[in-house]
């Protein structure tokens, strides 16, 4: 696992020093997963690629210093991003109590002072501050993602949707009078499958 992760970090031009904390998070996830079924991915190789490296591909697209991870599940992509970016404040949001309790435990164990955990539906979440980046890989459609997250986004901020194949129909369904839309193919080390980052910026 370490060798696979180090190779992936190198391909992503990231510091090899991140490996210890990332693997510590993965070890916690594996232990809790046995009792609480936090993720369907259980193979160690797949967890490194699909959880850690996939999450870290978001790094080049982050804007500003206030990031919201919507539907974070077991802390993905939020925890790996927070490990890599200690100078950025991350809020991890999910409705599942088992998953938010795990994230809170992981945050304490990993001493991540830059992470806040919230148990709430995004539609009901009232944040005192707005965010410069809102990211998710859990939303079923771009239109729904844009609709519920717009009130929480700063005017200079961006929504980031992690997708597999480029969702052309979802992009076409967006209100182009409200959003500037762009996309980039993403190369996840060790993964032989399509990944795309779709970026939505509110038109000013």
C-alpha cells in the first residue's frame, strides 16, 4: 500500500511526506469499516487508488481557503485534501451519523485542526460563513448540486463536481445564464477509467 501510494503521490507531484497521515487515515477507515460498513470498497489496493489518490486529484482545482465537502461519506475527498492542505479550512458535511462519528474520531486521531464536521442535509445546513470551494462526488446531477449549494457559495467561489465520464446531458441541463461551466479530464494514478472534474462558477 505504501509503495502504491508513494508512486501515486509522485505522479501527482505531491510530497511523499503526506503518506504517513494518509495511510493512518486509511487504517482507521479499515478498522471502522468492519463494524460500521462505511464504504463498499475494502480491497487495500482499491482503497489507495479510489479513496486516497482519487481524492487528491481535486487539489489543483481548489479555490480560496474555505472548502465545503458535501456528502463526504467517510471523509472523502475532504480528509485527504485536509491532510495535504493544512492551511485551508475544510467543512465535511453528511447526513449519516455513523459516518460523521467516524470522521470526528479520525480528525481527533490525525490531529487535523483544519477540519470541522457537520451532520446535516445540505438543504438544511445553515453556515455562518460562505465557501470559496464546494466539492462533491456524491450528487446525482449537476443541476441539483448547483441548486442546493448556490446559497453557500461566495460570489468568487466555484463548485467542483467529481464525475466519471463527462456528463454532457447534465451540463446541457444547467442554466447557462447562471453558471460558467468548464471541465477537465482527470488522471488518477493506478486507475484505468475515465474521471472528469466539472467546474461551475456563478456568473457575476
